[in-house]
C-alpha cells in the first residue's frame, strides 16, 4: 500500500507540497476545467490590485535561450472585479486558492486585503513586495526591511487569514527583508520573485520587450533559489515557500531539503499544464526508492 505522504502548511494537511506560482495559473479556473489541478496543494492567483491595471504594452513576454523574460506589469481587473467574477468561479476549485496582492503604495496592500476579506474563498494571501513603490521613486517595497515590516504589520491588522510576503532578489537583502516580514507578523515568506533580465537584438540595437527589462525565470535559477531558501530558512522560523527554477521532481526535493516548507512551480506550467500531477508523481516515486548512503 502507498505510504501517505503529507505536508502541513498553515495548519492544513496536503498530499502534495506543490503550489502553482502567481501569474502562471490565472485563478486556477482554466486548469481546473482541463483537470490539471490534481497534484497541486494550492493555486496562487495572478496579482490583484486596488484598481484595474492594463499592464505594460506588448511585447511583454520573450523567450531566451535558457528561459523566459516577462514584463506583464501586473495586468489584472482590480479587486472589485476579482470579488464579483473570479472568486465566485474559483469557489469550486478542488484545492485552496491563495490570492497574490500587489500595490503601488504601502496602504494599497491592506486596502486590497480588507476587501478580499469579504469573500469566503481565499485560503490566504501572498503579498508581492517585489513591485515598485511609487512614493519611493520606483524602488521595490521589498528592498527596505522597514517598509516590509510595515506592510506585514498593516496586513496582519486587517487579515483574519495567513499570508506570505513574496520577496525580490533584485534589490536589498532577502534575508533581512524576510526577518522584517516575520517581525511584522507574516505567516510565511516566498523566496523569491523573478530576476531582472534583458534581451538585446544586436542587429536592431533594440530590446524585444517593449519595456526593455523584465523578470527572468529559467531552470538555471534553481541554484540561486536553493541558496536563498537555505539562508532564509536558517534565519527565520516561519515557513519558506520556494519559487524559482523548478521543472523536475528532483528540484522540488532539493528545495525541501534546503528548508522550503512548500515549493512553487511557475514558468514550467506554460510548457506542461499538467506539471503539478507529473511532478508530484515523479517525486513520490523518488521518495520510494531505497536510500543510498
Ligand atoms: C508570465 C509570468 C507572470 C508572473 N506574474 C506574477 C505576479 O503577478 N505576481 C507575482 O508575485 N509573481 C509573478 N510571477 C513570478 C512567478 O510567480 C514566480 O515567482 C517566478 O516565475 C519564478 O518561478 P518559476 O521559475 O517557477 O517560474 C510571474 C511569472 C511569470 C513567468
């Protein structure tokens, strides 16, 4: 008989440690309709902001030799529409939904979450502090431990649900910002968002992305994620949700061994929409192998 593999996260037991990363699974509705959520512990939604956002002008996704560059610009219909249309549809997902929240000001984060509290659907939140703080001239919120702590404590005040703070690898110190998120009352940290990258067409002297630079995601990021997960989990007591570079079952086991509580899969879903099931099955068969010393 199969050994019951279990992962506990935010006081709930899951038969998989796999979370579908924000921006790569919508609100899970299309994946559910195709039967592709069976191996996922939870879906993390596309970013939700206070007001609707059109996002950046196209082209906003470009492939590189070893991965993807995106500058979507947090396109989303805004919290009112999310509450009215998307959350009622997501109520029948076969797994919990975590809502990813973004903002342009510190106060946007608690404001969006206060609205989301009206819905019974969210299991928790992921607060994306990798986005630019308009009041600070566009530097990411996550670059400043003081601002991260402030956002976490404001969110804690309005939220009855657990939340993770998703940090950026591009500015500041991930470990210091993770400690600040914990001090502010966060229930987890997500390590981490995409790395700043750019592609250049040397023939035209132009970048294929309209905004020139974007977020880079690639299986080559895995060792960078492993290092950051390891250092963060040593420095904090809250669960670390790993995000970045996963496309094989071994990658998930490696991140768990480095200290992750749960592991997110993002870009790989665009190639393999059934990735959660495939990776979970692969992982379980690896766990069944006899241990070699
Ligand atoms: C097309 C695309 C859109 C994304 N949108 C968001 C987003 O809205 N909010 C967010 O926090 N992260 C967003 N991300 C980052 C992913 O959630 C994830 O952290 C990152 O891609 C690294 O994981 P991966 O290597 O498994 O893709 C996006 C990534 C991609 C590729």
